C-alpha cells in the first residue's frame, strides 16, 4: 500500500504485521494473538489520525493514487454502460468519460473526469485535465440527456482544466462557461459527486448541479493550494497555509452552503475499503435522485439557478 507522509506510524505497525506473517509462513509459529494486538493498534491509530486531519493532509488523501476514480464508480454502479465520444466539433477528449447506462434500474447519463490509475492510463486520460473538446462533449451529452428526460450523474475529480496553449487557442474559458450554462439550462435532475479533487472551473463546469455531494476527505476549491501559495507567497512551500485559507474541505464547504451533503469515508480513507466506498456513493446518489423525483423540469431549473445565485449571501444582510 502507498502510505502518505503523515501515515508513517501506521506504516511501521503494518510493516511489523507483515513481518510476523512472513516469519510464520510454513512454520508452526502461532502469531494470531500478536497480530491481533498490532491490528487493534493500527485501527485505533487510523481512527485518531483521520479524525483530526488538517486541510493540507486532506489534500494528500484526496490525491491518493489508490483512491477510486471515475471509471471505478462507473463499473461498480452503472450497468449497460455505453460510452459516447467526441464533441462533434474538434475531437475526443479522454479526460472526460461520458455515456448512457442504468443506475439501479434507472436510465441515466453519466459524465465524469478520469485521472487514470497507472502511468499509461494517466497519460491517456491527461491526468483528468480536460481540454475544450472535453467540456463540449459534456455539453453535448447533457443536452442529449435533457432531450430524452434522463437524469445526469457527474463524477468530479480533476486538478483543473488543462492549462496548455493548445487548449487556450481552442477556447478553454468559453467551453467551461458554456458547460456551466448548460448545467443551469437543462430541465432534468443533475447530481454531482466530488470523489477526489474538485479543481477550479474544470470542476464546476460539470458540478453546477441540483445536489452537490462530496466525499469526506475530498477537496473542492477555486485553485490548488500550491497555485494559491505561488500567487500569495511566491512559494509553494506555503501550500499548507493556503489549504487552510481556501476552506477547501468538505466540512468547510458544507458550512458555507456550497455543497449539500458529505458522504462519509471508511476509516483510513476511500482507498482502504474501495467496495464500501463505492456502495456508499451509490446509496447517496440514489437518495439524491429520489429527493428530486417529484419536481418538474421548470421547478428543477429554477431551484438550481436560485441555489447558485444565493451562494455567498449567508451572513450578508
């Protein structure tokens, strides 16, 4: 397992457990009691450590390489998934996955950012950083869902939109703005889940939703802590200070009214019990869809727009 910097005491204990198991292989040693004692210590340390994570530590957890990504959720929760490619204007962008499928018996449109889980897939999906054609594909799929009255589920996991020259030349800012506009125009339910990083306009382009859900240790911000520190302090060394100032944790954003629900993660983070996390996200999406079922298209659109217009008004009068 890949251990984060603040998990070193946990890594040491789990290393001792592995050593004991290795010594017992093929021998007559009974190590069950000793392993149980060490495992109890690991569980206790995980609970205490993850109960008091700093914002900077939550950033590390949100970026954990073993954290379940978009395709993990699609494969686990969506049956009969049919991927749809291309923006009908320029080309295909593999950073954004989209397609039709069934979520627990309901026909839905799924759109999400995929980071990849090894070097080859990360390069293929451009680390989840979409270009204009990716956002225009998302617009096309949202419009298709609206036409056929299909709920939209979006899975957000990106450090931000691709910042390269080629993306700017093809209208990156306009594509993001148009995606936000499309989210606010459609007359079908939109459920967004921030499963890892929710970075800047690259995230909100597909997260201007009726219900925005967020995993307990995910992050959602207008800029990365490193980018913020580079601007304010001229040094990425202040990224931890920036993470606090940005208020990018799920708990802060729930208090601010930016998100609607926090989905609790297994002790030790989503990467430790992936199947448990996938089930919890599925249940949360189902609850959100059920809560919107009675609203007609006009009401959905009006309430969604009003929700975003009201943001930032808390405490102002």
